C-alpha cells in the first residue's frame, strides 16, 4: 500500500500528501541550499520526525503501563554537514516536566522513546544529543 505521494511544485518546493488522511505538507529547500526556506525542508522533517516518533512511542509505552503522560514538548535543532551534505547532528531538548514522574518512571519512559523506529532507522549515521527535563 502506498503511504504518500510527493509532487514537485517548482521553485524547489514539493507537496507531500499522506494518502490515508489526505493531510498535506509543503516542503521547501532551505536558504542555505538555494531555497526560500518558507516551509519545512526534507531534512527538517527527518529531525522533527525523530522527536515526534520519540514522543509517540513514549505515549504508547505510558498508556500500556498505566503511566500518566499528558505533557511533552520538544525543541529540535538540525545541524547539517557539508561533505557529503547530510544531517550531521540532531539536538533534542525534551520537556516532560508536566508529568510529575519519579526517576524510575522517567527512565523507563525515556528509554522507550529513545528506541523509537526513527532512532533505529537513523542508527549511528546521525549524532543525536538529548537534553531531557522531567
């Protein structure tokens, strides 16, 4: 089954449609790579997907273990490398402080999040730095 379609709109911009929901995301080349930077770049989406996937897996873990999980916010920084051009590092500042977890609970939930599918997919190809508050 096809997950999405991507259509080139010109001007280094694409329209990406998730077929099941018909949700659309526009991407734009970043300013440092000949684009306008008016939307997420594809590499922005990869870095953002990492944090989103972590939070989603944390939610699944918390729900399946009857752990309160009502608060999570991530600030994501993507750092590019030049040769070859690629994502070199992702910095994720994750605030989980609104959940009022003890250390043991926080460690379990965070460990689950760090094992998310995007993390496993990127593996050791991208350095990831975490700053997690709980």
